[in-house]
């Protein structure tokens, strides 16, 4: 297992205080604009309040997305969602549904939706640098007509996250190009990356089992409780 040492607080700065840890903090949009300038016309014109035919096609080819929510207290959560491509169902140009599959039942993002319905989505397609961003309002549905149309391996989702689209736009591919995410030659040696079992064991919070036992439990969960 790889051991890491966390750095101490920088000299003269109190640990845990963001205002002490960081200098030259930008605190207003005006300061940010003075530094970076204004958005170009193209970045503003690309935004729509609905899904175009091309956006719908992109979603239909996406097997993976990120779902962001925040609670009334500002606590944020970003959750990965994935299934065979097309798992997110587009109902019309302003409504889509995301199936919810078995998980750890923490319900961080779902609890946020009860408190604050605003939601942000990023759709990815393997090999494509550009992504699709969708923002809107969310609700949790058990509509049988909707859920019956979303089975995988013979199992329909327990419920779905319905989204009313308010904003939709292309996000350029610079982050993917810089990171070389889709380039296998840039991928790290997995022997240098902590495993799921190592990450859990490293919390030191009641994981008394060995790394091997934790890893076996994770694999068993993936085999038997994926859907």
C-alpha cells in the first residue's frame, strides 16, 4: 500500500482556515472579469433552454454522466451515473429521466433534491472530447409507465430522477485534451493508484477487516447487487 504524508500548514498560516491558507483570494465577479475578461459571444449563444435534436442524440449515445446537487445549507454532492448507452431517457425537448439503481443508500444527492431541486448534469461519450451540460430542476418519480421503459438485465429502477431542462449547452473539450483522458498511453500504472479497499481501510473508521476481505466484499457487491 502506498503511504502518503500530508503537508503541515504553511508557515504563519493556521491549519483549516481557508482565509489563512490562501493568499490573493478573488472574492467578486468584477475582480475575476478584470483578470480574465468577458465571455465571448459564441460561449453565450451556444446556450439553449431546451434539448436540440443533436443534444438528444448525444444523450442517447452516452453511457456515463455526472449528477451534481446541493442542499439548502450549501453542501454539495456529485455522483457518477452509468448504464448502457441511452440509459437516460429523453421524454421531450425539456424533460428527461435518470434511472436510479441499487447503491449504498446514503442518498446524499437525493436528500439534496428534497431541499433544493436545482441540478446540474454532465454527459460523457467515450472518445469524444466535448461534453454536454444540462441544468434544471429535479424531482423523484415512481411513474410506472416511465420506469417500465428503463429495465436493464430484466430489472427496472426503483425510481427515477426527472429533470426539467432549463439550460443546455456544449462544454468544450480542453479539459479532456489536456488530461489525455481517452489516450491509453497516458493512463497511470494502476499499481500506483490506491484500490477501493485501500481507500476504505485508510479511513481508520471501523474497517477492521483486512484489505483482502474488503476487496472481496466489494467484488461480491459488484457481482450480485449491480441491478
